[in-house]
C-alpha cells in the first residue's frame, strides 16, 4: 500500500538539450588560427591581388592611379571642397574673405596686365613711349596701393562684424592678396558673381 513507486528516468528538458548541442557545435568549429587583418592590411592585400605581376605594367598602373587621384583632388580644390584645400584656405573666416573679395571690383586685378604693358612700352626704342610707361607705372602703383589699403580697411570691418569671436589673424592679408590676382586665375574659383550678396 505504501510501496514506493519505481523511479522512471526523466527526459532532459529542451533547454538543456539545446545548450548541449550548441556546446558541441562550438567545440566542433575550429578557429581561424590567425588574427583578423587590419583595414590597412586588407586594402594592401586587395591592391596586391589586382596588381599585375609585370613590373612595368605595375608601375604604369600606379602612375595612372596617382594621376587620377591628383586630378580628383585638384578638381575638388578648385570647387572649394574644404577637405582638399590647403591649410591657408581652410575655415569659415577665409571662405568669407574669399567671397567678399570676389564680389567686388578692384584695381589690383589690373596690376599684372598693367605691368606687362609697362614692360612692353619700356623695351620699345621710342623715348616717348618709355616716358609714358614710367608715368603709367607710377600711376598704376599709386592706384593699386590706395585701392588695396581701402579694401583691406573695409574687409577688416566686415570680418569683425561677421566673426567677432573667431580668430581672424591673416585673413585681411589673405583677402588683399586674392584681390591682386586675376579673377579667372584665383584658386579656389570664385563662388559668387560680382555684386552678389555675401552670405
């Protein structure tokens, strides 16, 4: 009546079975046996895979790749992409100075063409033209000095109003030197037309 029941072996539950199976799978999977390569190593391996075995062909491929990268960087620099600009052209202060100068006419743009004209007149055998060239040189130099001084004074005020808390060291000289260049030869290229408002 109070006889003990014979104990029947209980089946392992599902969780324990899954854990055992996972452990068995993990033990069966071997490791790589080597560390994971860094990004630099992976890129070098990829380049080596596509690199031709011939030395001349490899050098030609490297030259073409370098030329393409330089062309891309130059196009980005001319377009004003901050990532490709030299240190002297970077930052919002320099960008504002460029835009401010590019939207205005300046006598400084005529300095280089005027200097060429003076040089041509100076080498001609006519004394009258030589005298005119000397007079033209003095007039042009005086006008450029006066114009750049006025431009620098106004640019300093505009930068002080626009960036009161920023470092503006060298920005005025940067803008003045840009105003002495022909508009078509300025790098980066002007983004705004003459007379346009500077944002």
